[in-house]
């Protein structure tokens, strides 16, 4: 009886060990996600910020990535918008438009202000600012 109990435990241990090896083999056979992400990044060409159709707008009240998403969503709705790159660290937006004119830049700045962020020429909409997440408010990242 004792021998059959030991034999059963030994068989169970071997079976569990084999399962663990199969799981490790299956995990190592999975392709890594990093190369896919690299290919995706390569497929998106960087914006030429020196292009005549790219406007640069300072965003002194922008605080974080959430702000950048809100601003990008706001400018997407403006007539003539083509693309935008928001640089959170340097607090600036590069916005590619069909026709870069002072009027087009003012329309972009108004859209940004309506979203709750000040620009050099347009003061933010206070109600929109009050509705932003705490992290998006001035000094919000310090709290």
C-alpha cells in the first residue's frame, strides 16, 4: 500500500512537471509584441514640422498626455485639419493644415481654447477648463 502511494505521488509529480514544461515551451513560441510595434511606428511617417502647411502653437497650460489627447480631438474638428503632433514636454502643437493662414491658425487656437487650454492669442474657456481632469489643470500634476 505504501509503495503504491509513493508510486502515485511520483507519477503525479512527473505529470505536473511535464505540463509546466509544455506551458514554458508554448510561451517561448509566442511572437514578441515589440517588433510589431516597431513596424507600426515605422509605417507612420514623422510630420515635417518645417513644412509651410504646419503651424506651431504654444500650449502653456498643457500638463499631460491626457491634455494632448483632448487638444488633438479638438483640432480634428476644424476645417482644413490634416494631422497633429502634440509635444507635451515642450508644450507645443504642430498642426498640419490644408492652407496655413493666420485665419486658419486662429481657428485652431479657438478650438483649443474651447477645449479648456490657453494659447498665445486666445484665453481658455473657463467652463471647459473647470471640467478638465485634475491632472490637466495648472499645477494639477503636482497634487
